[in-house]
C-alpha cells in the first residue's frame, strides 16, 4: 500500500500529537509541519523523525507530497487555513470546532463539496473507551429511556492562563462545550432522528479571569438543553478550577434513565495514582505513550482519518456534525445575550 503524505498546520501541544500519530501510523508518513514559530516547528519535526518545516500554511498546502493536512490552529483561525487546504485539493482533518461562525462553517462545507475532498472534524470522544460502553448500553436499552444527564467537562486555571496564549480570543464553550455537545448528539443519535434538541438556556459569568488575570473571556458556562424526547441535559464547562487539582481537566458524566443509570469519572478514575508534592492521576485514556508510540482515543480518531482516506470511505464525523455543534454554541451565546431560553431549529440543515 502506498503511504499517504500528511502535513500538520499548528504544532502546539495537540498539533504535536497529530504529527507523532502520522509519523507512527501504518500507511501514513509525516511530510511536513507548519507553525508561525519556526523554532517550535523545527523541534516537532526533529522529534517526529524529520519532516519539512514551513511557517506559512499557504506553503504547506502547496506541497505536492502532501495528500492531507491536520489543522490544529486556535478555533477562531480555522476558516482561512481550511479553505486554502481544500482549494489546494487536500483532504482535511480539522480540530473542533469546525468554525466559530455559521457563515464560516457553511463556507467550508461549500468549498469541500466543490473540491470533492474529505473533511473530518476531530470530535475524539466518539472513540473514547469511557463513552463507548455508554453508547452500547443506550443502544441495548439497558438503562431504559434517558431522563436526565449531567455532563461536566472543565479545566483548571492553567489552561486559559498558561497553556493557551489565545484564550482571550475564545471561550471555554468553543474549547470544551464543543466536545460535550457532539458527544451528546452522537450518544442520542440526533442526526439520524433529526431536530432532536428543542430549546436551550445558558448562563455564564465573567469575573475571575477578567478581574484577576486580565483575560476577557467567561469563567464558565452552565447550559440546560431540552430534547424533543423529554430528556433534559445539564452541561457544565469552566475554566477556573483550582490548579491544585490532580488533573488539568475534570470530566464527569451521568445518564439517568427510566430503568437505571450510567456514570463516568474520567479525571479522578483512581486506576493509577502518583503522589509526590501533589496527587496526580496520569492519563490512561486520551493520549498515553506506550513503548514510545502515541496511544489512546485521542490518537485513534486521527488514525481513523488516515484509514478512511486509505479505504476511500466517508469518516464517522464530517462537516455536518461540525456545523451542528457550531450552531448550538451560537445558540448558547444567543441565550446569554437575551438572558432567556432560546428555541433550536434543525441544526443539521444546510
């Protein structure tokens, strides 16, 4: 099998993972990396066995050795790089969210259709060993009809104040709620059932990050979603958890059905515990390294993109899924502006 050539645009922490996956996946080869920071790009290229280095995404998408690219830029910068890649005939993996405006999301989908390339939006929770058993349980009806869901995915202050230099240009809704929303839509098979969400109400506050750190972005979002089935879900996304926590994120999810319940605790799982000057729970699920190779569900979604291209099949997540999430986050923002619940139309219609 001829190996496909891949490039990565944006090689921060997560972009480096993409580069490592392409460099360690059968049938793929890492051709080049691109980052505005040339030193960083060179470091990642060397660490991944050697690859060409670019600092302008127009240059990397023009490389004839590259068949596909990962776009791992800050969420508000996805549109221009994606359009450039698609017009250059490259298949595209784009990190969530697809875009931060509906107009940009629709523009991307139109250009993908014209170019006839593959677009994959990396909502990697669909590959999580934490959520896969829940999906199977729901399909088998083991907990009955879902009645209420509590879903918490939050980060410590480290993320917006130190890890992300661009947090003031984004929100925890785009960064984390996007994962939650796609996971719920997938679990409830919303796309297949059409127009499943009827209404949502969102509350947020901007005090800690703005007043203490000078970062003008909301501290947290609390979102209640009403579904046509009668299900009510409550999503909690925060960027102000204390840094003393055992992990930079906290993930909890509980589905309560008419005949049972299903609970997930991904951040305080207790399977492995390291105690030094603080207690830590090492990553076992997202992207652990085993014998120098990237593993975990954060890598499996990227490998799924590779395999989809090799087999010439449609990936499990596409631009329509990305559009749906973008629309829901925009509805969250609308609810905040109006300070009241807002109705949700069919989020999958082009």
